[in-house]
């Protein structure tokens, strides 16, 4: 079968390879063998390939290369003992190793059967972004945001995750303000989500405009996947007792916060990562998947596809993810 791997960390558009490897073994008890047909290319995947998740400077890669991918969609080919999923069942999975392969062995605990009402392309996106949304929903509650009183600000508000979070906050009765980096991005998001205040950081004075839009309501939480200077500036706009909730590092730059903000304003910084989701209690994971399926069913327009690439074209797909103004998820496909 074909599989995408890398033999050294670096620019994904340079180090990714699509190679022939041995087919997986038959599924063990509690596992399924999935013929994977679609996989989203997440920015987090690219960070891993680049080595930015490694600590201590250890950029070693296993002999033979490291196979890529944790999320995918396809059809059950075979189920191991104790698994009640018939061959041919449409499923999405996360986490699963080597999802950027034509076949993947996955624990049945992390496989979701897909209703006929949800398309293959949306099903391929069912886990990482919606589950991050579920984690951020709980983070907003943890931050003490009060519906009808407080405001939540989202940076990179045109991203797939941010749009799902905005829809979820609306269901909770929580007011949101979007922050994007360009005027054109602000116009696009405003058209997509009527009634959402959107601030562009392209011109000077955006902080004052954001404060004015908040209309003296406390900015209780900022949801930020960017880091760096933008996150640092957002901290200054938080109300006393507010929280910066980090869920990414698009800038690759550190966040700088004056030490006195913690003692005199009781500012809190914490983060969430979908990488921890698999370790949550089963009941919590079931609840999160219910939200994911609900978002997919109720808001299909929030799961757009920017482009599709064959598995052989993984380098081009990775480069597409990095394009400014990309609208939607890039999918890697195979028969």
C-alpha cells in the first residue's frame, strides 16, 4: 500500500515522501482495519513534520521514516474480535496512526460510525476541529464567562476551528468578537457570519475599535491559536480576572506578559490541545462526539474543502495549507 512518511524533520513541502510499504496486519481484538479514502491536512500535522513539537532539540526519526497522520475517513475492511462494526461501514477515526496511508489499523474506541446524512468530506473532518471546539467550549466555562454579560474574543477568527466555536458560543448565548489580520478577511467573515463583530488588525487603532465594539462589557476570555505579539496585545485587553486560552502557535513566537498582570489583574493563561482528548474519560469523549456530529449535521457550510490532492501529492497538499487566504480544509485522497 502507499503511505506518506518523512525521514527527517523539515519543511513538509520538501521532506514528505509517498512510498510503498507493507500492508498492515489483520486487526487484533478491539481493532479495525480501515481503507482510508480521505484525510485532512492540519496545520498541526505540518508542525509535527517540521519538528516544532519536539523538546530538548531531539529531532531523531525512526529508521525507515515516520508515517504521518492521525485523522481520516474510510470504510471498514475487517473488524477484530469484540468489535461490532461490519465491513463496508463508513467511519471516521481519531487518533489513529499513519492515517496518510491507504489502510490504517485503529482502536475501535476511536472510530465513529458516520450517518448517511453526513458526506464523506465532512466526515473526514469530524474529529480534530470539532473536538478542539468541544475542548474550547469547556475552557470558556472554566474561565467563568457569563452568557449575556461577558464577551469572548477569537483571534484567527476566519479559521475552521474559530467558525465552529463561534457557532457553539452562539448556542450558549455568549457574545463573540472575531479578530482577523486583513480587511478582506474581515469582510469575508462578516458575510459568512452575519451579526458577528469582526475587527481587522491591518490598520492602526484596532485595539480601540475592539474595545468600542465590546461596549464596556468585560472581555472575559480570548481564544488564541496565534501566540506571539497578537496574543501579547490581547492580554492587555482582557478584563480583570480574564483568561487567555491558547490552542496553537501559528506565529512561532513567544507570548510576553508583564508579571504584574498576574498579581494585580488576576489574569490567567492556560491552553488546550486535541492531543489530550484520547485520554479523557469515555463518557466525556462520547459527549464531545455528540457535539461533533451535531455541528456536522447542523452547520455543513462550516466544513468547506479548499482543495483535494491524491496521496502521491502530499508535498503539494502541505504547501497549499500554508497559502495565505486558504478557505477550507485541504484533503488527501485515495481510492
